[in-house]
C-alpha cells in the first residue's frame, strides 16, 4: 500500500474518531480540540512524530531524543499483549474485596451473632462456601467483564485485547494527551463500542479528576468488581495504578459495612423513644446567631495541639464548634466549646471521655450529636443541653439531614450549612504531621505515627488508614497523608460545592492538607483582637434559645405513618426474596441473570421515600457479597454447578432475609412501643 493511501486512511480514521468522541465523550472531544488549537496557535510544541515505517507499521518517535515508542512492529506487539492476557485470578489485577477466611468454629460464631454486632454474621456463610470452590490460587475466570488499560500508546493493543476478551466495561487511561491525539490516526475507537460496551476514558486527567473516573468505573456493573484485570503499558507511569488502588479501598461498602449502616438508620428511633430533643438543622440555618458571629471549628488533627495556645488566647472572639475527640485537650487548656459535635456510633468512642477530668466542665456547652451516636456517650452529657440532628437517616420531616464520614467533616459542613459568614478551621488537617508522621492529636482514639519516609512500591498492599501518600499542603507544596484523608478531602469538596454561598468565607489555620474553597491562613498572621469579645454566658443562653426554637420531641402522626410505610416496603422485599427461593435454575447462566434480576427488583424504587433506607442497607450488603457470588458463578472449574447453585442460593436467601427481617422487626417493635408510650 502506498504512503498516500496510508495517509488518507489515517486521516479518515482521525475524523471518524473525532465524530465518535464528539457524540460519545464530549468533554474529551473539547480537550482534544483545545489541544489542536494550542498546536495551531503555537502555544504547544509537539514532542512526537507519527511515522509509518518501511517495515509496514506505525510508530511514534520522540523528536528531541529520537527514541521510538515501540521500536518493534506495533501490530505484532499488540497481538503479543492480547495473547498474554489470561483469565487467572492472580496476575495484573486489583482485588476489590476483603480477603476473608473462616474456620468451621469461627463460621459458627459469626452465624450465631446478632447481625448488627458484626457485618460478618451475614457474610461469613457465603464467603466460606465460595472460598472452598473458587480459590484464587487454583481456579480461573470464564469471562473478564471489566478491564483497565493503563496507557494507550497508539491504541492498537486495545482493539486486539477487546477482540479476545469482549469485556462489557473498559477503563482507558492515558496521561499523555499528545500521544492519545496521535492514536486517533491509528485506532478506530468505535470498534470498542460493539455490543453496548461501556467505556470510561481518563485522558490527561489530574489526580482528582482521575479518582472521580475510578469511582465511576467501579459503580458501573459493580457486581463484576471482584477481580479487575489491567494491562500497564511499560511507557506509562505507575502513579495512576497507585491512585486507583487507594480509590478501590476507599469504597463505601469497605468502609461502612451494612451492619453499621443498619444502626445508623435504626438508632434514631431509640433516641425518639427515650424522648431526646431532635433539632431541625433546616431551622438552625435561619438563625441569625450563626450569620453574625465568626465561627472557629476545632478538629482533632495535630495542628490543634501545636496551636492550642493561640486558641487559648483568642477563644473569646469566636463561637467555638469542637469535635468530641478534642474535649480532653480543650478541658486541660480551659477552653470551653460553645457547641460540641459527635457522630461516632461505636463503643470505642467512649475512650474520648477518659481524657476528661470532669464532665461538669461542659455543662454550659450545647451538645449537637448525630442521630446514631453511641447511647452511653450521649448519656455522659446533660440531656437538657443535648440536641439530636439527623445524620444519614431521615425520620423527622423537613428537619434536614447531613451525611459525612467523620466528625471533622461534619463539624465544618454544619458551620457552612448554618450560613456562617466567617469560618476558621484548626485541627482539620486531613494529613500527617510533616515532621512526626502523627495522624491526630495525642491521646486520640486513632492516633498513631506513620513512617513518612517510606516510598510506596507498586506491589505493596495499600492500607486505607496507614499507607502514606502525598497531597497538596495548606502551607507547604506537599504534605504526607493517607488514602483515608484523601477520601475525606474529596468528600468535603463534593459536599461544600453544593452548600457554600458566595458570601461565606472559610480560612484554614491547619498545618495540613489544602481544603478546597478555603483560604490558607497562618495563626501567627492572624490577630483576632480586632473582632469583638463575645459574652459567653449570653452566647450560651442565645444558642440554647435558638436550638430550643428549632427542636421537638417525638413523632407527628405523619412521621409515624411514614415508618409504617417502611415496614410495608420491607415486607414486600421479603416476599420477593421468598419467591426467588422457590425458583428452579436450569443452568448456572440462568442463575446468574435471575440473580441480577432479583437485585434490580428489590432496589428499583430508589426514588420512593420509604425505600431509601432499605435500598442503602441492601446495596451495601449486595456490594459486599456479590463479588464472591459472581466470582463463583464466573469460575471455570466449578463441577456440577446445579448442585452448587441450590446450596449457594439457599445461603444467600437465608442471609438476605435475615438482613431485611431485622430492619422490619425493629421498626415494628418501635411502632408498638410508641403506641404504648
């Protein structure tokens, strides 16, 4: 074929690809057009030449060094890559599940547990069964449903791999925009879209945009996330693989098991039964007290300890909102918070009170606690000053609710929600101390010192709370952090983007990570003496009056009926599960599709109010167990699958029934107790 014909075909392919991206991925199309414009106007100097070699294949030459991207026949290179993609459960893949094993004895212990005492109570029986027959060491996959290309090059291997595996979802990552632009002359991306395939492109994305794309990829057909195969092009950086790994372990179902979320939805009913005051955060939003006074939000990061003298000297100028984990340090330094926030639902949070000498010190503080707070923790404070706000679960109508994964985020977000015009934060580090590697202030329940000098290796397991990564600093270019804190930074950005108004200004005094939409401000450069001194006794009375006006005890008739509707919905789900139990499955493939159908059926009414809680609990449960289930179904070496399906389905139906029944019975018992109250 002559060069003129080759050039014409390449140009036609390029135009076809542009039309494809314009229609299918408009954001990427705009990025490619901006790049083309930068070249045309001399804003960008090209690094590469696309060449069709005399040996009859495309290659890319780096202009400055003269080096070739491939240096071998790129078509044959693509074929070799495709040939080497295998169906093992061990090589070049991400595992997105908890690697659990159970002895017969531990299995029995978990099965006998109350389902809210451990998420493993309803997970262990299924995992134990699948582990026996679908071991990652000895079995292989029948099909690869989701695949990641880490590096595109000229894209030839993308087509060859697709022709071999025909995955249903692809994640295509390339950091070099010019290289991707050149691939449009060589690879027909339309060929990847056969049979309704989903493709998520991450081209020339920064870390934050990349993480959002990872989450999007994980949310696409999540039942097939158990093993995620990838191919890394050698010329592509490994940094995105590390980021992807940390994003995978940050998924909600791994952080918040369904059993814990069950308590989040049910514990508010206990507080209602015990006649605690529920406060409307929508009502507090209207209160002028928050609009006219500066707020200082104190988190439990290392910066609070470092700057505690500054807080001590300037405490009178702010409404101080403090996280419960900082109470010991604040009492020691005679700093009385005006509002204390607590959101932890577990017994371990009681340790925060061990650092307090006298609880009476906080008698004139408003306690604003999440509706799933551990009951004994709440009992340690004066009930008359306690106000329960709806966090995640929504029972009181028009009271509003806020969901956040930790107390630091919640405290900051609430101050924005209340409409505060000036917000200062300290101890909201979301990073490690840059010198000591300390995660929190001393004495904090989760405080530890991490090795900030350790370089993360690609083969290393990433730990959500302990692996050291880096992120943009508030005062420094970079600070050490963890996947947990990075997820928190993204969470803050997502929540605040929708809440913060133009007339609200946030200043970050913490020597930690940069927080989106805040202004870095060093405490030594900030003298609050120009701010008026607040009369704290009057402030407490005004806050108390504000909270009383926005709160109520018990349920209205309408709220009572809403809970009745939730019971009816849960009963309908149980009925659907019972029907599934009686089905006969002619093959493992039929079971596969019928199981997908069941999951879709019981989660369909996501926009119906009474379905929201059960949907969230069941979704988390399904995300946790579906990997094991569908990996078993997708395992090539399963003998006598019909026998296994029967047993596996019985296990699934039993455990799913336990989950929904617990929720339904708890609501019914609550309604009876309220009737007789």
